[in-house]
């Protein structure tokens, strides 16, 4: 059997954050206090995962799990409210953002279709789209090509200012 090539999966988002919340300008020093992550699992055969799934921003790791609910099943869209480390928009743009799982459970492979990340800034109750990865991310599985990995780097920390 040929050896499997392991490659880093880096994704580029499709939508930048807007420049205003109402009349208030959003700038590099705007403080972020919360984010919402929405993930759609694909509809291909065995797309769902039983593994523990994590979303990581600037080294701050969050387990994505709703108690009593079977997260990340085939064709499902799941939304999670995340606390974030104290940071500004500039710091977020310079941060690494990862989506990954621990490869545990009976069926750990996972086919990710889409990811949205919205943020809420200090002194507002409105969430604004930060980034949207609206194309198939694909398999996060050690036994599925082309990447043979359980991690996707959604942002590599080298965002243009």
C-alpha cells in the first residue's frame, strides 16, 4: 500500500467584516467580546463524526458540544456561542484559527461543508460576520484524502491589514 501524503489544509475566507456597526466605525482596536460559530456537516455518506470537535482562536480552545444532543451529524448545521480571549479586531486578524477533532469515537471521520464565524464587539448586542468559509472544507479524517488530517487551519495568522 502506498504511503499517504499528509498536507496542511489552509483555507481562505470569502467575506470580510463590515466597516461599521450602525454609525459606529469598526477599526483595528475595536474589542471583540463574543463569537458565534456555525458549522454545516456535509451530506456525503458517513459525513458525521462521533469525535470531540474543537474550535481554537489564538490558542484558546473550545470543545463544541451541546449536552444531550448528537452534534455534527450528516447534513446538520450546528451553532455555538463562544467566549473569546480579550482581543481586538487587529489581534483576531493576526490569530491562528483552527477547526479540528480528536479522532475518537466509533466513526471519527468528518466531512465539513461550511463554517461561518460572527463576532460581537464591545458596547453592542449585534453580531457581525467576521469570516465565511462557504465551500466544502472536505474530510477531516486520517483515513480520507487528499489531506489525511483531522485539522483545518481556517486562518493562519498572516491576515493583511
